[in-house]
C-alpha cells in the first residue's frame, strides 16, 4: 500500500526557472519509490518565467490540485505604469538607481506583506487542505519555500492535525538571514515579526530539510536542532541522455558559458580582466573566444564586459527553456558559476552546479573558498573555485582549460557527481520521510 504525501509549492509547471525544479523532480520519482504523491499549487500564480515543456515531466500518477490565489502585483504594476503581461519583481531592478515608486514598492513589500506577497493564500489554503487531507488520508505534508508563506500553510495545518500529520518544511533558501534582505527596507517591527514566524515554523515542523550542509547548521542554530537534514539539489539523468545536442557544435570556438540569472552581486570582475589580458597577448585565444550568456544579465556585468573590450565576443541568449539550457551546457567548453559575493555565502548551493557537473564540462567558479561549492568541486575534480579577490591564478586555469580544448583532451572524466542525480536524492528524501 502506497504511503501518501502532499507537496505544497507555489512554483509548479508551467512555471520555469530554478524554483520549480527541486520538487518537480522529487515528485517525478516519488511514485516509483512507493509514495502516492499529491501537489497543491496556485491556479493563477504571478510568475514571469514560463517553461511549458516541464509539464511533460509530471508523471500521470501525480495528483495536482490547483486553487485560486490573490496577489498584489496587479496593483504594483498599476503603480509603475506596467502592463499586466510584464514581469514583476516587486521593486528589485538591475539598476542601483530606483524611482520613488520602486522605493515605495520595496517598503510595502517589506513591511506590509509579511512574510511575503503570497500571504493572502495562507488562510484559504489551510481551510481547503484541512478537508482535503482528511478525505484523502494524507499522512505527510511538505511545504517548500520561498515564498515562505507556504510554511505558514504547514504551520496552520499542523495546529489542526497535531501528531496525526507529519510536516516537513523544505527551505531552498534561508528566510530571515538571506542576503537579499539587505536590499529590503525592513523596519524593526517587521523584522521581529519575521523572526517570530520563522521560530514558530522551525519549532513546530516535525522535520526540516534544506539544500546544503551549511544551511542545515544555520537552521539548527535557529531552533531546528535534532530534526534537520541536508538534501542537495541535483541533476536529472534523463536530461543528459541525448548523444548530441540540437544546438550547433562550436568546433572552432572556445565557448565560455554562464547559464541562469546573473545578478550584479555575482559579477566576476577579475575574470573579465584576465580574459582581456590573455587575448591581448595570445592571438590564438582571441580568435576563438566566445562568451555565451543565457538568462537575465545585470547591466553592471554588461558594462564591465564593455570596459574590458569583451562585448564583441559575447552572445546574449536571454531566457530559454530548461531543455535549451541543458543544450547550451553541452556545447560549452568552460562553464561559469558565480555565487553572490556577500557575507555568509558558504551555504549558497545553486542547483545549476549539479547540472553543470552532469554536463561533464570543466567549471570555473567564484565564491567563498571555504563554502560548500568549493568542497563539491574539489570532491568531483570538476573545476576550480576562486575568491572574488583572487587574480593571479585565474589566467593559469583559463589557459590550462584552453590547452585541453585545443588538444581535444577529456576535461572531466570521473563519475563522482553521479550521487547527485535526482533519483538518488529522492531516495535520500525517502530515508528522511521514513526515519
């Protein structure tokens, strides 16, 4: 007899981007591991990245329940004079200069919508799911955030069912300690409210899972000691089964690619400087260099590329589907990974790392040299991580990779990354569920 699990997630196909991948993949493999899987998600969510291809990955056995949600973004767009079809980031922009309307939107987001702009969905969801869980004999629920209002749904249901329901809170990012809070104009009163909600969630959930060992330790310090687990993000083997990508292979170009959201806080300025120094003295390198940027790229990064005479080597691809992102990885010769250059970045472990690993292409990364990313790159021998202050050894690594490219030498030959497959990680999840 199958065990029953309900996943509460704001992001679900046709949503694209990184937020949807983790629990879409868990849901993909849970039925084969003995779990009747239910998903509760908004019927009319307001997300800007759409990837309809992901809907094909939802197994027929997964029961998806959608309910209407009210969100304030229509009012925000009206305030800024945007159309309803335009994406909304509620005050976050690529520019350091924000209009008064944008500054006001940030203040409203930070102080009136606690914990976030999806808070209006909490009460109606608890009311609906109370009945749904009872009627379907659901034994376990998972809430995944951000948005962390999803955890308030779990908190409400735990108060209703008590020990008759196991509640697992999944944190893909920190809550009150996330670095993006630095940009929010959070008042002291709002901060205390956020911390209070976080303590309630950490205290009442039966188990907590998160995406890195560092974040696991951080949540334990905040109140989840003895019930926290780290289950990394990963890669889906089925995404990498094709022998040849559909994109044209760049036989004559040395392709360095960055794939995903590229914020200003992740700008590897010393990389751009080193690339300029190399091609100024190495014609062979200059003749074949190509930089591919896939996704939303911050203007400050484009400005630094321009200042280092690199824009003639750059191709901007914009937002693409997940399948296309995988193909760009396969047609690259060096993959760029940048962890935001902020304090406490040791536990930032983006899912992009594991997909890069699965492409078996070398990785050049920037971030905390003592962080989780650095440890995984060392373990898998898949590349090298530099601090944002490092300058001397970057050129040496670039030229080594370039020489391997010229000689058609294999660059990543070991299979140590295989333990990060989505199937293996779902097995780890099942172990946590059954502990």
